[in-house]
């Protein structure tokens, strides 16, 4: 669903389709709405000075608790954000709502917020529970997107495109982590089975040797005297 939504939004934005036309009308109608201090605060939630420290704290907590795979996955996902977003900005070259400057699709701040807060939720879920961490991540990400639209920093489709793109990224990250952990678990089980087999083999060999020894060396009362 994320892939289909991202393909549709990107195609309409790049081809100047009817969805882009409706998006620009809607975006201009929303730009400047709401109290400026609040909308600016919401938009700042997606800035690196805010979002990255949150992810860094979650990474530190996960490492402190002995996790290794999840922190690596979250860090790689965060590093992938500029690698994905910047080329798209250059290719689509879309002007902003209140400026002639280009490079506004997709929203980099929304992408940063989604991966940083989503990654933090993924790291902290084993301890705080998904029912607590993931709703907070969704709320912070949506607040960032809404703030950017209301401030006139981005069109709604810029935000929606980032949500679809980073939704794919987070899902792939979680799937990769799960696959790696399953592979490691299978390898551990194989080693344990091999060790158990070796132990049984050694135990069985020892028992057979004892039986042969008893057969070759009968009890003292059955031995011939003299």
C-alpha cells in the first residue's frame, strides 16, 4: 500500500496531474492558518536538532540493554533518508507554496520525523510496548507534517509522499531485523542440536565400552581360582 501510494503521488506531482492541481489549491487555502507559535512548534518537531536527539537517546537505551541488531537497523534507516529524499527533490524540482524556490517534494522534515520517531518506537517497543511507543511516533510525525502545511513550508502531497516513502523504509527495516534475528536463532538451534548429538554419541560410546568391559571381565566370584 505504501509503495502504491508513493508511486501515485510521485507520478501526479512529477506529471503535473489533476491531483497536483487539487493539492496546490488545498495547500494555498491552508497556508497561514492556525496560531503561528503552535504551527511553528509543530513544524520544528521534524528538524534534526529535535528528532535526531530523540533517536540517539533510544539508540543508547537499546545498546545499554544489550540490543545490537535493532540499533543498527534504525541507524541505517536514518542514514538512508537523505540518500532517498535528496535525489527525489532534485528530480521532481517542485516549487514551494509561498516561494519560487524548488526542491520541495518530498518533505525532508516529515521524512526525518517519521524515521527518527518511528525508529525510536521500534527500539523502545520491547520495553515500553508497541501500544505506547508507536502511537506517540505517529502523533509526532503527523504533527510535523501538519505544521509544515499550515506554515506554508510544504504542499500536502509533499508530506504524503514522505509518509509513504518512509513507511516503506521502516517496514523493510523491521522485516530485515526480524529476518536476521530468525536466521541467528536458527543457527543457534542448529549448534545446540549438534552439541546434543555429540554428547549423546559420546555417552552411547562410553556405555557400550562399559558393557564390553563387563563382558570381558566377569565378576570375581565367577573367575576360576588357581
